[in-house]
C-alpha cells in the first residue's frame, strides 16, 4: 500500500515524464509537490517506489521514469479524466456534421476524426463486429488442383478465396480438415479462430503435410470478413512514435495495423466501458512501449461498437480518457440521429 506522499510523487513523475519525456529527479519534484519535504526525503521515497517496481532508473541517471506497473497503478487508482472545454466539444460536433449515406461512413470517419484530435492512431469497430462468429466453412472443387474456400459468418456474410492444392494433397484430405474446423470452430468469434488454428497445428498435420499454407489462406478469408468492420485512422501517426532509423519496427507496426484480425483482438471487450491496456497486457512484443485506450459506444439501434486509440505508454491518460469518453457519446449521438432520420 502506497503512502499519500508516495502517491503524490508517483503521480508527479508520471505527469512530468508525459510532458518532457526525460527522467525526473528529486529537485524537480521538490519544486512542485504540494507538501514541503526535503530533497533527501523525496529520494528515499523514490527509492521505495523503485524497490516496489513502480518507477525505474534509465541507464545511470539519478532521475526516474514510470514502469509499466507504475502506469497500471496510476490508471487504476489515480487518474482523473480531464474535462473538455466548450471549444473542444464544439470541434468534435462540427466534425460529425457531414452528410452520411450509411453507418459505415460514420464509423470510418470517426477513426479519422479521433486520430486528428489525438495525433495517435485511432481504430473504430462497427457495431456488432466483435459479435461476429463463424457459421460454417465449405469447399467447392474447381478442377486443376484448385478449390474455392467459402466462409459464412453470423451476419450472413460469405467470403471466399481460391486455393491451389499443393502437390500430394487431395480434395478428400482437405475436406477432412474442413470437417475438423467446422466441428471445433463453428460458433467462435472471428478474432479467436486463427489463434485456435495455430494452437492446433499438430492436429492439422495429421491431414496436411504443410498446414501453414492452408492456415495462411484461411487467415486471408478471415481478414476479408473482418476488414469491412474495422476502420483505422492516422496510420501515419505511428511514425511519430518510433525511431525513424528503426525500419523493422515501423514495418511490424504497419503490418499489425493492416492486419485487422490481429488489431481486433488487441482491443477491449464490449463489456468494458473504458479499457486501458498497457505494454505486455497487449500480448504483442512490438507493443511493449505502447498503450491502447478503448471505449464502447451505442449506435442508437440496439448495437454496440468500439473505438480506441493506440499511442505510447507515456501518453496523457487523463486527457485521452476524458476525450474518448466525450467522443464516444458524440459518436452515439450522431448514429442515433442517422437512424432517426429515416
């Protein structure tokens, strides 16, 4: 249990590190803490916070930076969402004033607006997208070692992809795999299916000599089904979050954002009002220095969707949570007005 003074110090370190991006020392903290304490006392408290894992040293610097545990504690116990001023609220409402011909346009536009407001990458999930489930998987022989794989989802969508059978694999063998998939995966959410296939690679090898190729094709069909429900805004903002010399990390981040199935699985669940996932909680090694804040919204037609921002771990959580809360209410209002216009 942290003492009141340790809470003040932890909050100040996170606030200052968010603003300047540099390790925070005891002298700077002494200047701004609302209580008068000596620099030595602050150093002792910082040592205790470091020992508990809430802050850490960067290299040999005497200053401290927040750890992932420190951010988690801050978000769960200390953060207070900021209130938007009237001008900021007016800007959001004005951004939604355009005429839209379908819900998809509103949801896609919301991702662009949110990325513009935050300078981070924004993701919008169409209402009902996380509820999409696999209804069935079929194969249609086309001849000349070609088959068409068909996937039906719970909203009635049918996606397909042509697959060239590798040498040595018969249609009967592939049909056995499809029966296996239907037995084990029908009814699962789409964003869980590819992981289930990867975890059952050994089982697939009983039927296929090269199951990885089949999983890739199946993943492509999944991706097509999810793509129409997930929208991304501000993808270029990812460049602001990484060292421009680290081309490999940039490629991996872009690949992640482009792969809508993976992106969907990173976000919070629909039963989470506002969710904050930090670093390792995102279960992707390339996102150790990133956070995702997501919030649910209602579409005014008995459906729920999700909006989120992907940014650095040292993002201003108070401001972003407050903004996202207001934004999702305005998005709900715009969608409700859309349905009421008919």
